């Protein structure tokens, strides 16, 4: 079993905080809709993509099945190029290895490119506790680092913040640094400020840390895709480079990579390819002018290998494109932080309990999905997200992890609705209850367990007369034929 950081606050608190944050809701809604529309357009204009997507799914599934052998091949190739590889069973092991390397390198400043795996193991916190300064260099990650927040979207970590809020953050940073703040909150000015600040860090850093989008077993190559080019700097400027990558990122060879490399950008942001593709084969060779002196690759398991051979194996094909988040009606309303996990959205609902345990954030499979199946349609890797969510709910019920009151209510409800008589009786009870509570048209509240449901929703009241009651009265008089 792996470990993931999670927000210990109860779900109602996380939910209410999200629903009350109108700026976040507006910004997340805007960003996700824009990404989803761009994806729809790129697929519509390029019908040939579909064949390449299907080929990518096949190649990735095969690579996952061959994972143990391909990882060994990858490690052998990387070590032949003069780099070191390590297998980390869990977050603690990965952190211990990374810290050891940083201490040996006497690193004081570490620069990072965007990496969800380092969020998963909370690498920044571990480095900072050891007195090492960490600087995120992806713009979105840089923003949330200044705000001391977690990513709210796996592809666009600062998707919940608008430019006015970012301008405020940069002004605060500038006043602490005693430097000129951005001259306005225009996007060009904000990026100019971030570029100015980060350039100094790039040049001073002792160590670079990356994640990885793909690991090519055939040649021992790490592939990173970014839209800002910061990974090029992180992998080439510091003396020491550490790459921490989930074991599921393995692909067999370059022909597989060609099929799959377009998918994150196409499905995530509706573009043919990310702006930059960075490939790392090894540390600097004697003839090269640039590149790190040392390259260390930490391959992280953290609960992934346990999914091999199970009904959830296809989850390991996730390429972190974020397409499932972009179409999810729940994610669009509450944003990523409400999930409480480092992995939000439909993939987070599935991955969080699978990598850790159903007892970690037990509410998310039941509460944060409407089973609309939009994520299944959106996922370029054909991951059976809604089916997995139902399977997790079933497991949860089997392990009796639902609140007792909820269990009792669902059983009673099921008993009533198993027969037509029970269904009609439940309608009569509901009608009586709404009469007593004086809510004739719209229900705004309910007692007991149902009360929580009404905290954030209204519901039309049960009709004064149901169709079953209306039909016999009017049918015999012929009123229905008029
Ligand atoms: S589950 Fe599918 S859609 Fe969601 S992030 Fe992973 S690959 Fe993309």
C-alpha cells in the first residue's frame, strides 16, 4: 500500500469552502470549459488522431503488462549511460534517496520542473525541513508555491486563481525581495516578473528535480513535455539532476512513444503537441558543453505495482492529461482542493483509494461523482473511470466503511422501492412530510440524514397527485383522450 498526502478536514468543510469561493468556481469553470472545447475542436478537425489514440492505448496497456521487464531494461540502459537508478517502494524511500543525493551534492538551492509525483511524496516539504530551498519553475507551480497551496488541477496547478490574485501574490513577493513588482496585472507583465525572478534561481541552483512523462525502455530515455521550456533549464543547468518518476510511465520503445506523446496535449489542452519536448539520456558526456555531471533516476512504486493483474490495472495507463477533470460537472463546481487529495477529479477519485486505502478520504468515491460517464468519453486512454468508481463504492459497502446512518437509510430506501406498493407508500410519506414542514412546491430542507443533502440543493416537492393516482380517476371518465 502506498501513501498520499491528504487534507484531514471533513468533507462538509472542504465542500462549503469550495462552494463559497466564487472566484475559484468561476476561474475553474472557465479554464476547464476552454480546455474541453479546444480538445473537441482538435479531434473534430483531425479525424486521423483517433487511430493514433487507439494505437497509443494498445501500446500503453502492453507496456503496463510488461512493466517489470521494461523497468529492468530501462535501468540497464540508463546505468550504461553513466547515471544511477533507484527503486523506491514508497514515499519515504523516495524522499530518503533524494535527500541523500542533495546532501552529498551539498545542495542549498533546488529548482524543479512540474511534477505530480513530487507533490505525491511531498518532496518540497522534506527538502525545506532539511534546510534546502526549493524553487518551482513551472509558472503555475511557482504561483501556488508563493500562495502555499496545492495544485488544483493536475495539468494547470493554478487554474483556480485569476490574474488579479496572481498580481497580488507577485506584489507581496516583490515587497519581500525589495524588487520592482509587476507594472500591471496584464498576463504579459506577470510572466515577465516570474521570468525575471526565476532566471536568477536557474543560474544559482545546485540541483534540478524533474518528474517524467515517459520512460523509454529501449534507450533508457526520460521524456518531459512542457509548455514553458523550464524543464530544458532544470535538466541542463544545475550540476546534479534527480528525476523522480512513477513506474507506470514506462513505454517500450520510440515507436510506442510516437503514438502516445501527442495524447496529453491533444486531450488536455487541445493542441497537437506540447511546446517543448525534453529528452534526457544521461549525464553530461565529456564532449558535451552542457548537462548535469550526475543524473539520478528514482522509480517510485507507492502502491502502483499492486494494481497489476487486478480489475484496476488500466488506471496505470493514465497520462495525466486532465481531460477527465475538464469535463467533470463536479470538478467544474468545486475545483481540485475540495477532493482533499493531491489527485483530484475522476482519476483522483479512483487513484487515491487504490494507491492508499479506501479509509483515506472514504467519502470521495460516493460523494464527488454523479456517474454521468463524461470522464469515460473524455479519457484518451480508455480508462474505465465510472466503472471503477462503482466498484470502489461496492468495496466500501462490503467493508462497511459507509456511515451507519447512511447504510441504514439506503437499506430502508431500497426495501421500500423494491415493490410498487412500497414505492407508493414512500410517496405518501414524503407528501405528508412536506405538508408538515410547509414546503408545498420546492423542498429546501429535510430532517435527519437527508438534511445534509439539502444543505447545498433544493428539490421540487412531490406532486399533489402522482400519475398512478391520476390515471384511474381520469381514464374511466375518458378525460385522458380529450
Ligand atoms: S484518467 Fe484519462 S482523462 Fe483522466 S488524466 Fe488520466 S488519461 Fe487523462
